[in-house]
C-alpha cells in the first residue's frame, strides 16, 4: 500500500485493479499506465463478482471500473465497495456515456473521479490516478484520526458505538465491560505524562492480547476502556472468567526502565448485558459506567455486573430526593411533638420535635421512609434549616411553660458550613427563647470519622448556650474516651434497649451501664420508648427519672400538643 502519496509516481509501487468486461479496454488502460512513471502492480477483473473476490482478499490503492459490466453496472460495484470493503481506496469510473446523472450518482456513491472513454488520454488518466489516491489517502488518515485513539491505536467512541449498535440491531448476545484503572493518576503525577502514556499503551496491548478476534476493544477516555465481548453461548460466569484474565494481565507489574522500578495497576470493571431490545447504546454504556463506579466504591480490582433491581432503587431514590426538594417549597413537611416527662410525677419537662412528610400521593410519612433525603448533603440541610426554624417558632409559644425543645440534627446539617453562625442568627431572631432550653440531638454516627469537626461545631453551639444530647445512645460505637471528648449535656437511652428491659437480661445490663455512665460523666439521662407502666417503674428503680414514649403520649400536632399541655395543667391543679 502507498504510504507517501506526494512522490508515488517515481518511487512507490501501487496496487491497482482494472474492472471492465471488455479485454481490449482493459489492455488500453494497462498500456497507458505502463507508459507513465507509475510503478503499478495491476490486477484485472471482468465482472462484479470477480472484482469483489479480489477486493475482499487484497488491499488496493485504486480501482478503475467501467460503468457497463455486462448486464450489471459499475455503480453496483462502487456501492458494494463503500458498504462492504473496509478499505478507503480510490475509485475511478470510466464510461462511454456522457450522462451527467450517472456522473452525479457515481460521485454520490464515493467515486473519486469520472472519465469518458472516448476522450481518455494517458496524461489525463495518470493525473486522475494520482489525485484520486492522494485524496483517498487523506480521507483514510482523517477517518483514522476520527475513529482510532492516537495514543494506543485502539478503536475510539465512534467505532465502539457503531459496533454496539450493530450488535443490538442483530440481537447478538454480548457483554459490555467498562474498565477504569484504579490508581493511574499517582503514576502520572509521580513519573510524568510520557511514562503515563507508556503505561497506557502497555495496558492497551495487554488488553488486546486477552481478547478474541470477535471482540472489540476501545479507549474512550484517559484511563477508561470499553470491551465488547461477544459469545452466543456465554454465561455471566464465562464472562467473569474472561474478565478475571483481563485483571490478571492488568495487574502484572510494568517495568519503568528509566526509573529502575516497576509499577502495578489495578482496575475496576462494570459489566452490562444488553438483554432488552428497547435499550439504546447510551443506555447500555451508562449502565456499565454506573456499575463500574459501584465496583470502584466497593474496593479496587473488582468486577461487578449490572443489577436491574439496584437501578430501580437508584431511580426511586432520585425520585424521592426530587419530591422532597419540591416538598420543602410546597410546605408538605410538618412537625409533630412528643412530650418528655419526669417519670416520678409525670410533670412535663419538654418536647421533642419530630418531622413528618405529608406526601401528596403516599400520605403521612415518618422519617424512616425518607431518611435518604434527610441525610442528603443538600436537601438534608434545607430540611434541617426548616425544622430548626419551625421548632423555635413553636417553642416561642410554649417557652412560658419553661419547657425544653429537642430538635434532631442530621449529620449533613450539623457539619455543614456556617451551622453555628446560622444557629446564632436564628436564636437572635427569636430572642424571647433562652438558648439553654434548646437541645440539639445528634447521633453517635454523626461524629464517626469527623470527631474533631463535630467537637468544634458542638462547642460552638454550647458557647451560644445551647444544650447537646446524644440520641440513640448504645447503638453506635462510641468508646469512653470518645464519649468524654464530646461536649454533651444529655444521653438518651435508645428505645430498642428500653422495650426489652423486662425480658432481655443483656439489654437490662446495657441500660444499667448507661445509667452509671451518665452519673459518672454528670449527664442528664432520658429513656425513649416507654410503652408501659412496668417499664416506667423498672427505669425509676434503675435510676433513670426522665423519659418519653407511647405510655406517656404519642407524637402529636402542635394544636393537639397545646390541648395536652392544658389538660395536664388542669389535672395538676
């Protein structure tokens, strides 16, 4: 094949095919070429069938084809070449007819030139061959740049999409594996981009060596590769075995001679199986991409197959978050309040604000049904800010009763930027409330991994005069030293321990320890989940004197809470 078109007339051999059913015409063209400086290896064919046989088995720089081929047409051959032959060769059509429509159709089908037999001269033919090959070579280079990765020589996205679309259309059974190198960036940063390119080329060669002829390998990003694995009889287990071999090749250390060392790469692979005719190429690649990120999050060097149920859960989560964000604007969230009492005389000492969602289609939802929205780094903060403002607005009404107001604060909200300053401004706007009567409830899990940041925020809150309670105590992982480090005022015994006090010896021992801890550290103590008089009595006997639960009162609306307070006040008098 010609590699340097500019000088091919004097120094290069070209492969040329003459297709004409007239032997005299073929000989005339051969003689014209032989009298020129072109060094050509010429083949001849007299029909569409014989010419296609040549083209399917050899590569040609130029095909000279007659318009009339027996009962056939050179246009048919031209169409076949462009559709079936993976070779951007030049095609020159020669005809005895001066029909402009034929010429236009030939050019539309990809002919490089169109010459008339009765006017054909040697110089004209040679010039046409020269310019047509040059143009075809340029087109081939442009095609290669658009369809192949310049660094690795692998297919790029256009070829990948074309191959995938063909597989979908023909309903081929295949797997689409999205491979991302886990630790490539540190290599690039430490050894430089040239070394990084060398590593990528090495990985590409290794990947290519593991695949079969019918598979497709493409590079679609910096360190991202796609593998189209075909196989009519393949199962998930067989695909996984093949991909395990891929990981072995990727993991093999790569020697860096310049640095006298080796580096080792790992990869995460997400696999999607296109088993749904309605899926588009983008759908399949998105599934493989998402699954790859799940594999990466679960640990490096892993293979994970797409799970439709997990996607349904992700869609449901996404829909819930969107609905929650709209619900804030539409004022669908409300607060219910649960009384906290002194267990000795049932005197009301405070209330806990508990969020509910009046969902437009699902009805009243409890926090467990939308916990992902409460923990979301954006939506959770919006909801948390609304809860604080709404609770303090109600607290302002009840403050004359000397009650405390407990508000649950999500980890996302507590550790958000400007939390303490925002709380300060909120307290100033409700200046009739004593900060000490506001108690923020946090979970043990809030501070796991964020101890220093949590301590700083909680100290800022206490400097405002606000109290801090550790909710659901006993269900987390707080050690004694960890507990001592947190600036707390109150421990709340989780209801899971309280409910089993009468039947579970271990839970009773845990509560006994929590009571002792609260006394040792000087914390207030409140039990949650008190559902019977017997539980209340046991807690009092154990030294816990404050509590809340259904035996005392269920959470209720602000209006019903007003009535409850009035009834309690009138009963006391």
